C-alpha cells in the first residue's frame, strides 16, 4: 500500500478538499499536517455542501480515521465549533478522530497580536486572516508556545499562560493601544475546552506509524499552497508553516522515505488571496467573470480571490519543490465560456525571458507574463467523467498543460461534486 501526500500547487484554493475527499475512498487514515483554521476545504456530497477548516475532509466518509498532526496550530474554540457542526449533520466522529498532543495552541493573545500588527502595517499588510495563526507559529519557534498536551496539566498551563500574558500584555498596551488580557477568563474557557478535547488527544505520530505498519493507504493533506510556503513561497506574503510536501513528514512525524507519491492539486487557471505579486492576474470585467463563474470567494473568510490565467511557471516550480509524480486538475469547467484562453508560459524581466520561477520578490514584482493562446471549447464540460468525452479543444488544453508542467494529470475535476470527476489513473498505485 502507499503513503500519498496531497499539496496545493499554486497559492492555495486549488480545490484540495474535493480531491482529498475522493482519495479518501481508498485510504485507511487521513492526516492534516500543517496550517490552522485559516484553511477552507469545500466538499459537495449530493445536495449538501460541507466547509471544513481544521478537520481533514476525509471525516465525511463513515468509518475513516482522521488526525490533526503536530504541524497544525489549533484554536480550541474553532475546533470544537467545527466538530459540533459536523455532528449536527449526523456524522459520528467517535473513536475515529484524533489530534496531536504536540500540536500548538492558538491563544487569545495571538489574535490580539496579529490584529494589531496587521493594522499597524497599513498598506504594507500581509493580508492574513487575523486568526492568530502567525503569532502561534512565532511562539512555537521561539519556544514560548503552549501545546495540546499542556492542557492535561492545569498547573503548568496556568503558570505558562500567566508568564506569556505578562510579556505580551506589555506589547498589546504599548504598541497597539489595546486593553490587556486577563488570565482568569482564559483559564476558565480552556478548562472547558480541555474536557471536550480530552478524548481526541493522542500520539498521532504513533498512530500514523501503526497504520503504515498495517499496510494501510495513508493520505496526508496539506492546507494553502506551495507559493504560500514559509520557506519557498512569495515571502513575506506567505503563510506561517511548511505547505510543501516536506511539511507532511515534519508535521506528522514520519521519515521522507515512507512517502510513495506526491500529488499536486492544480486549478485550470490561477487565484490568490491577500497581498503579494501575481504575474498572470487579470482585472476588471475578466476578473469578475472568473470570480462569478468559479465562485472565487474564500471558504474561511468570504474574501474575494484575485484571479488570473494559468501560470505554468508557478506550477513547474511546485513540481520541482514537491517532487510531484502526478497532479489533479480542478475547475476545468469554469473555462467553458472563455475563448481564447491565454496560458502563461514564461516571464519577461528587464528584457530577459525567464522560464524558472524567480524567488527574489523584487524580481517577481517586476516580471511580466508571456502568453500563448489556446482556443476555447465554448461548450459545457460540467459532469463529464470520460476524458474522450471532453471537447477536442479541452483535451488539447489539458495535454498542453501537462506538457508545460511536465507532469501527468491523474484526476480532472469537471464540477464540485464527487461524481463530476475524470479518473485517469490511481495515485495509490
């Protein structure tokens, strides 16, 4: 059997939720390895739509086991609310949902710090969701963080919280002119959270290892996308964790030699949320058309996504960084009415043609896209499940993208529902 890592190959929002949901059918364990509740994975099952933020979308399959790994930062209130929403829809999590004892907690002062920081940056703001995720990762690296396991030791939790508040209240007052936070209400709230979360807390690295030893298919799910990775993305306009495939190993606790296949999810065009360079971005009526047809609004925040044409330079970069063996193409049907369809094949920088993605932000900001045009197909592809049933122009478009990114598509999505998918090959095999 196989361990499969699924990553976003652009700036996130590629449709990973649906792809993970499909791949869960053959998985024994589904594991989320990084990020926080700033992620939003939308899954459509029949007439029902589910939006998940922390819990792997595999949880929607009865009897499948799901874990949140140590690489994720957890806001207990958000997690408990998400679990409650799922349970209200008659999905039983009992005995099949676990969170890592080593995952770090998002604390109330993290939210205050992020909101204050973003406000102070003004026009230079990063464009975060202000949910405390960045400051929680900062504390993790500074060795100041509180972890899930600390909830089980109230005296230690109390001491550490008060020490952190003494430090951060000074910052909150002096820099951001906000009211300081009191320890007692936080302790009371987290005591309630602990009782709710206690049955879920586990050594999830051990659970993953045991599943691998049993020969189960393991599906590792990332949030965001390659271009938002803290090390390899368009820094500083990035997330605060390792969104690339390497993050699966550190965020779940297993060695890289146990990864069998890395699959990149690729949207048939490009979007990004927040600030930062975006070479193939379009504006005006074209931007609105993409957004309207593709429903390009954040699942977590509702923010409008910036839209643009497919950027092969970006995806080739993701192929190289993640070692992609195959890709899943999503939202092909959104392009049904576009004609022609430009494809960004390179960048022009100060008269020089670039085929590799420039990681220097000052260079990237000055790059202009170089396009070739593909003819549109001007007919509906929604719900098609056979590649040969696609219009010839759509088949040619897909093949051209494969050629440009030098990676085959194992899945092609032709709509939001599970069944609206062309299955070309099995990533587990």
